[in-house]
C-alpha cells in the first residue's frame, strides 16, 4: 500500500509539472559546461535564471563558474532535490514557482531554457517583456530547439543564444 501511495504521488507531481510546464529531462553537465565556455562565457558578474530548473544541474554549473543562479521549478519534488543537492551553495536559489508568473530579478543577465519548441512564442514574449520592464538587454540560451521567428546571435551544437533589448517607449506602444 505504501508503494502505491509513493508511486501515485510521483505520478501526480510529474504529471502536474508536465501539464503546466515541460516534462523533466535532465541536462548533461558536459554539454552545459561547453555552452557556458563557448557560446556564452559565464562569469561571476552573471545572474543566470533557469526556466524549469529540475534537479539544479544548470544552477550548479553556473555557480561553479562563479555566477549567481536562480531556478524556477513547479515540481515540488524536484525543488526539494535541487535544494538538497545545492544546500551549501550560497550562489544558488531554487524557487517553487511558475516561471510565467514571476518577474526576473533585476540583476538577471541570462536566462537558460531547455527545449523551448512548445512554448517558444511565449518565451520570446516573456523575454521581451522582461527586457522592457528591466530596461536592459538580456540573453537567452536555449537547448535543443531554436526560438521561432528570431535569429540566434550564435549557435553551438544544440544550443542557441539570443539577445533581447528593451524597446523604446514609442515602439512599446505600437
């Protein structure tokens, strides 16, 4: 009976996350490390936001490079795992939150997203909205699928890097 409850809870947690977000697919450390070296050189002056941070591997890789990192995850189990694994790292914050409903921290320099094909248009709009709100340029690194209708600044293997610049007041009203 206990196993049935545990399996049921896992199905509910992961099903909820899949329905409202994306399914959990862990990122590979060596790929992230290469992208953080060759596509966007992560430094201690960066604050990286991870959309759907899962087990926090991207956050830990960013912190290893000296950056601060904030992860947003809607699966409570993955938030717990991520917090436990990065428990002693003061550069990492993991939040149980829906990325679509939060404002990016003012210090954000780059956002990381895994497989954006389903939500590409929504992500593009959110990034532009945040660049406008913060009145600063932001970078977006996507893995596995490019953003629809936006040309990448650079591409490395399966990663794509984009820039979002704040629109002028006159353009924002059009």
